[in-house]
C-alpha cells in the first residue's frame, strides 16, 4: 500500500496522471484557470514567437492557445505530465522553475500558472521567469495569496470536497501579491494583479458531477485578491 505523499510533493501529479484531462475530475479547476489565463495572452506578434509555459503540467493551456501562433514550450519536473503535454502539441522540456533550461531573453511570453505557490525558492523562481523573458515580453501568472482566508479555502475546505486531491498545497508557500510585485520589479517587470474566483455555477456543477457547459466562463474577476489572483506585466526594454 502506498504511503501518503508529503504536502506539495510533485510525485502526487504522477500518481494522478490519469486525471489531467478529465474536465470534470479532480483537476477541473486547473482547466478553468488555464482557460482564464489564456485570455491574458494576445496572439503572437511574429511567426514562431516563443511562449514558455512554466509548470505546464499536462499542457492544459495548449488547446486555448492553439490558434495564437506561438511555439509553445512547456517546462515541468513531472515526466508523465510532460508526456501528455507533448501529445497536445507542447514541446516538452524537463526542468525546475527555479533553474529553467532555456536561453536568457528567448521568450516572447512566459506563463507561470498555478506554480508559484508550489516553489520553495520564490525569489529564485521569479528571477528565472524574468531572465528568459525578452525585453518587451509579457509575463502572465496566477497563484494563491498568503492569507488566512486563502489557506482555509484552498486547503481546509477544498481538500474536503468530493474528488478533490489531498495534500497538493503547502500553505506555507502561498504568495503575497505585494511581495511578488516587488520581486518582479527587481527584474524589470511591472506586474499588475487582479483577483479572480471560480464561478458559483461552475463549482456547483462540478460537485454535482455535471460536465462543463462549453463557452461558459468558469473563472471570473473579483475586487479582492485575498484568495486567487492573476498577474500580467511587460518587461522593460
């Protein structure tokens, strides 16, 4: 019998490898967040522009960017996730978010979706995201805030929901947006953040086991960044 994994252990994603592409499964919210994240990415300004998807998982962002014109590279530490990402058109690169194995100033867009709340070295990771981003390039991210309400909702409430994965997050790694904004500014990226949350109908439908309705937005903007938030910023020339 497999012993429980420690919190925030990347091997959990290998254990759940068969769940990535089930839109009504335990990773349903990652699908919703990928869709919302893609809305912040404009079409490529030139043919073959490089988009680096850090912490790409199984490539959930790929279907939403398929017609944007990017060469979509995915960086992750979980081999089984990278295999699935490759099958969805992502060029897989094995690597850690704090040591991205790509050239400096090579990316037109860097995306870091639901990864920053998992990294033990936030300053080093932010430095790497900004390093691979070319001047004038776009950084897009989303993560969980380091607040009491975020820890309660993301850990104590979410992990008690039916079919929800247990132990995915270490609340000690959640990310204060003011700190994140300062870290990005050190590397020439002026980050703007806004709060987001899953819609009530989306959560209710997921709990009831209903398949999502195509075209309906399942992540919506809110005034507060207290739990989930998105960030978007351009690197200075």
